[in-house]
């Protein structure tokens, strides 16, 4: 199902990330693969889509740098999480891109033939060969470089067979000057998957892993100004200062804060004459969108990063971890965007809203009762009083479904509808559900091979049970 761009996405596309675009384009010119890493809703997809736009490419590429074929692939649109599904969506987007190129008749025909072989073949050997034939056709018939922009790459990289990435590495080695990959993920690739088999693929990106920071002050103000025009609302310079103080440079938080503030002004909930934004700040702390965005940011952090952030906010000594938070743009020293932080003096959390959210998580850090407990505000999962590892989006959706039906059986149809969506009822098979359940068990079960909480009811489904 194709996602219609939201107001946030259409507005954010106007915001200049020139230095980020320049970095990625410089890598592409040198045929070096690049990994774009950023926290939730920081603008990874906006950047990836922008790279495929002719007007953006025109600023960085010219006749001297060669000809390029940019193919943007959104892996949220993958029909199935498998090797075949991976090749299908890549070739589908390549064909769509070449549809209007009348000069590429032979290339389109070769790609169409390879695409049909991928989607119709039952052989696990013929499917990757068809994909390789397609890339061979591109490199033989197209004089320039093929640039594959892999957006929303996290789940694909973590789930599908490692042989896909072994082949991608081999194809890169074979066609080095003519083939380049750019990935967009929430975490650096080696943090997502650590198997030896994918190590050589990760090596392609190791020298060029680029972390997206929140928008700077000027870009944040531009984004808010564009939003006010689009939504036909008025915010004073003092209002915009308040928005930036609350949201920092996080696009989604900027939009949410602006919306709540504009609604408050319209409804006269607060009094401008008082010079206080306290009531608006209270509304922001309870706003569903704000809480969701903060929870996503919190869930993106590793347990060590959360511990570091809590220690920082508690004015305790921090011995490690600040550098990674700084690379993610979540903390910075005054006047520095990406410092090499060695001490906590002058270090600030990028957003007042996220800082408040993190402080509330600190208050909730206590041993709970036995069993599974979910903090829906932060997305934290506690197992027998201990914080569980961070769950992926699909794992979290599955656990929420089971948690909401504690001690009741959830069948395949309930799981697919809640986790993947109703449109995937006929697409997701039992094996994919079992694989997701297995991954979740490894994060919430003390002994995954002998589950105590996530129980299989053979022939009927799964259920989450309370402690004995």
C-alpha cells in the first residue's frame, strides 16, 4: 500500500539539508557506499527521496562527474519479507523509473524479463540469478552509475536471508565503478545484525556511516514558518522561540508543538499577557503525538544509552556513552552540533520535551512485579522487574496485541491484522509469524527454548500468560 505524504513530509522536503546531501553525493561520486543513520522521524526518508530528485542532483553532479541512474526503494512496500520479496521490490522500482525513458527500450525489456522470472520462479536458485542478470543488463547497457537508495532498510536487513547481502557485496565488487548502495536505517548496520556472513556487506559502509542530526536553528525556524503558511496560522517570534525550545530540531516534534500551540492560542487557553507558556507545556506533555514521538526516540536508544541519559539528567558522573548520544544529535554542548563529549559540563538534551520524557522514565525505574509489564508511554517492556532489550516495531506490535489479550489465545488472523495490517492477511504465512514470535521470545523469555510467558497453542495461535 503506497503511503500518501503527510503535511510534515511535504513541508520537510523544503528544508535544506545541504551538508547531508553533499556528504552522500560525494560518496556516490567516488562510488563509495554510504549508510545514513538517524533516530525516528529525523528526516532520513526525506533525505533519501531528495537524492533522487533531478534538481537536487543537479547541484552536485554534472558532466564531469558522469551519468547516474538513481533508484529510490521504499522497503515499507515490500510484498513479503523474503529474498524473493527483496529482489521484487528493487526491480519493480527500477522498471517504474525507466517507464518514461523511451531511449531505454532494450534495458526495460531485459529488466521486465528478469522481473517476471523473480516473481514466478519457485526455485531458490533461479530467483537470485534473475536479479543478477538484471544488474548485469544495467551495467552493460547503461553507461553511467546505478545508485540504489535503500530506504526503511532496518527490517529487511535484520530479517531476510544473509545470502542476499553476500550477493550484494559480490555484485558491488564485480561492478565497483558502476554500482553504489545508500542505506537509511535507525541504527548503524553492524548494530542491527552481527552475523559473520553479513560482515563483508557492512564493511562497504564502515568508512561512510553518516549520522543525521536534528535540524539547526535556521532550518527549524524555516520549517515552522512554512508550516504556518501551509496551515494558515500565526505564530509570533516569541512563539517560535518557545517551539524550538520544546522541540529542538526534530521535525515531527516541531510540527506537533506548533500544532498544540496554535490550537491553544485559537482557543484562548492561555493568556499572552502573562508571558507564560506553562499551560501549553502541560498540554504538550500529555499530547498523544508528542508522547509517541518521544517514546520512539527513547525506544531507539540502547540500554546503555538510556542509562547514560538518565545519569546526565540526574547530575551524576557519566563515564561513557555521551559520544554516541552526541552522534545521534540527542545531546550537545553549547554551540556545538556534534561534539566529542568527554565531560557533562554544559551538555544539554536537544529538546525540552524529550528531556522531560526521559526524566519521567527515570522516575519509573523500579522493580515491578513478576511477569510482563509494558509502559505504553515510553514503549519500555519489563520482564520480572528487569528492563527487556529494545523491541523492533513488529515485535512491539505483537507484544501489545498479546498483552491486551492476556491469557487469551490470539490466532493468525488477529496477529497479521494487528502487526502487519488487514491488507496483508493473505501475504503473511505461518513461518513468518513463527519467526517473529521466536525473535520476541529471545527478548522477553528468561529461557526462550522453555517459554514461561509467550505460549504456543498448537493449531490455534499464541497467548501471553501472567506469572504463576
